[in-house]
């Protein structure tokens, strides 16, 4: 196995949960260490890539994580890794493009766990092809997963969040929501749309104590990129764990503050100035 092959592989590594005393004289450290303990996060696309990294990081912060994914093997592996590390996770089947599946997922999670404090809209797909070669069926499926899916997920969780008087929705967007390149027209359309949706939801939901954040991510060493573009140099991409830790930080802010949009890039990002 070459060095490049090793960089492309995400091993089933051991997750270390926080341990040891928190410095009572450092309120920021105390907040970051304890703010999320006991809360529930639902992560779509949690079976691989950024979804897995985010599920691991939030579980390590003391959250119960509902790992939702259409791929059974991936979601089960994520949940198992979390449980082996002493965290709490549930593996749940979910196709975010299916309205019935969305309703069932959220309803059953609320019935079992009693709350959903955080929704991470991470599930996403793409087809790399020129505009003229994308079939309408391609557009429908990409729109259904990348844009309509987050809409339906948000609609499903918002009533419980409003009743609780708090909550946080994080929408995983991309530099594809800021710039454009060839052979990704449907993906760009959905990510620009998701960024706009995030800001629209932010303006409406915060009156109910609910935060909404658009996480604009640069290229990551995940299967989403590396499996489709094997010629990519992993060194110009970032570890998805870095983005996951940024999500944890955003979620840990005090109630009085919110980050509506944040951009996280690898230092050698090729799609950004």
C-alpha cells in the first residue's frame, strides 16, 4: 500500500471521550466540555465521510447521536465505533428524499429519546457530467437529496424544537455554494439553494430560540471526493474531522450567540482564491 492509499483510508480508529476535570476558572473550556452533554443530535448521511466524523465528534462531546443513512453497513459501523468508545448512538435507516421515511425517522427518534436538539443536514449526492448530459432524472434525484431533503428534515424537527424553546440546525453546504466549476450544475444549484435556505431559516427560527448555521466546507478527504476523483492529491484536501470539530464549536456557543455562516477551507484549497 502506498502513502497515497493510506491517506485515502479512514481507519476504524478508537475515539477518546473527554476525561479529567474541567478548569472552573476557564468558562470557555467548561462550556466546550459540557455544553452538549445529554443532548441528542440527528446526523443525516452519518455512515461515512463528514457524517461519520461529525457523529464521532458529537458523541465524544457527550451527545446521543442518531446516525441516519440510506447505507446500512456505513451507519451501523459508525454507531458501533461510537459505542465501542463509550458513547451513545443509534443506527437508523433514512433516505432524505423520501417524505415518509423522514417523518418516520424523526417521529420514532422523538418517541425513543424524547428530544432532538441538533439536526445536521449532511446527506448529499452528485453526478459529474456536463449540463447537456444531465438527465431530468439526475436533476430530480440530486435536488431531492441535497435541497428538498434538508427542507423536509427541518420541517420535521422544528415543531419539537419550538416546543422545547431551543435547537440548532446545521446545513452542510460547500464552496460550490460560492463559486462554480464545470460539470457540476445540479450540485451547484442545490448548494447555492441550501445556503439561501439556511439564511432564510435563520431569520425565522431565531425568534423561537432556534439557531441555524450554514457550514461552508472546502474539499475534504472523504469518499465523496476520493472515490469519484482518484487523481486528486489528498494533500490539498482537509481532514473531515477538522470540519466536525468546527461544528462542535458552533454548537457549543452560548444561547445569546449564533454563527449563521462559517467557511472552513484546507490551506491548499484549489477551488477557492
